[in-house]
């Protein structure tokens, strides 16, 4: 394990947020072209100069959710570490994913695809581990907050994003209808 505590993670996360405007990921292009085959460095350069998805992420509901999960993980860290065997592995991977998210924030593709694998650890393992570790009135409050979050997320996706992405009933066709 990497012995990182909340005292270590807070400065690491703040540094990641502060590095975001400098687009440090652009420094990797020259490094990749020197070490890897041309196909890999060309793909990196293509993604870093992508015009289809845009190179700027907008702040919104996703940032609120990320901050909520980060605070949630950091707030209940000690309790979960004491009671859940492998919690710190998943916490480290999840928080590392959030660091990547903020560092690569200047590029939509990098900020969603690269850290996605690590951020999943928050939703699938770290947060449920916290829910198992906290057994009091706090548990009821946390369950209420998380259920509200998932309902809000489902509503936001089905009403806002689904129509823009073409996932509406009037555009959906299959063998049955």
C-alpha cells in the first residue's frame, strides 16, 4: 500500500486543481514521440488537438458530483480504514483518478477517458465501503443523500442529456418498434 492519508491527499488534490490551467499534459507529446512508435505519438497529438469534442470542459453538475465524492471519501476516511479491509487501495485509486481528472481538465477526451477507470473505484468500492463502515444515524443520512443523488442523476440524464444524445423514444428504433 501507499501510506497516504487525508493530510497527504488534500495538498495533492489542490495541486492537481492548480495545475489544470497550465495544461501540463501537452508536455507528454514530445516525450511520447521520442519513446514510442509514431502511431502512439500521433494518436496522442490528435487527441490533444481534438476539435470535434472541444478542448475545454465546462463546469457544472459533474464538478459538484466530483467534489461531493472527494469530500465524502476524505471525511469518512479513518472510519472506513478501520473497518474495511482493502478500503485504502480503492480510496487511493479513486482520489488518483480525481487528480487526473483535474490535471487533464483542459482536454475533454483526456479528462473523461483516462481517469474514468480510477474514478469508478469511488462509486463501486470506496463509497459502498464507507457505507458499510458507518453504522449510526449518519448511515441513514448518507443513504438519503446518495439515493437523492442517484435519482437526480437519473433525472438529469434522462431529461437533459438523453434528448441531446438522441436517446429519446421518438428516435429509438429496434426490431419490436
